[in-house]
């Protein structure tokens, strides 16, 4: 099931299962995963895009191997907040994933504006070589996307428990 609002997504999550964050590009898909407490996002890998069925099969493997309970897709909004063709493409990818075999987890979106900029800045500060940055930028950006969603999930859960 696809949730446009993260609060509905949170309600649909099974306890003690990790989340995966995806940074969808035209050539690659950056993947990051969380711990089971949904507190820390860790960059995992970059999938070289081929056909949708092959991409979905790799994601299904990750979901199974890592006991993933939900997917957070970066939504590439324009800087003014509007949605353009890349957002439509991401939403179509989510609809196809929702119907794909082996996925079967809730899906939501997270505004990914500036996630790649933040990832690039962090890699530059870590004195990462240009070649290495090119290899890891997508899954590091996926980590930023997922961490943003995890932080919001924590606030939603604390508010629901009356801690905020």
C-alpha cells in the first residue's frame, strides 16, 4: 500500500522491522537501511538500473535479507515545492513496486530536495576522492532521505505517546 502521508505509513508499519530508503535516479537507485529501532539510517548500496523487473527483484532480495518492513522513496520536488516529471516518474515507480512480487511492504515518500547536495557536502568534508564520491553518492543520498523520514517518524510516535 502506498501512503502519501507519513502518519498513515507509520500506523501500517510492523514492529521491530527496518526501513529502506531509496534515492531513485534514471541510471541508479541508491539504497539505505535503518536499524530495527528506526533511529539510524545507513547507506547500503547503489543498484545500477536495468529493467524494472530486475530492479524490483533486487529490491525484493534486500527486503527479504534485511527484514525490511517499509520503503521510503525520495520525492524529487522542485525547489518551490511543486511536482514535475521526476515526481511523476517516482510515483509511477512506487505504483509498480506496490504490485511487484516479493515487495509487499508499505511505501511512502519523503521530500528529497537537497539530499544529494547534503550527501556531496558530507563526502567532500570527509575528503572523499572524486571517483569514490561518484560511486557512493546515490546510497549516501538515500541515507539522508531515510534519516529525514526516521526523524519525522520519531516525532510522530512521541506525539502519539504524549511525550511532545
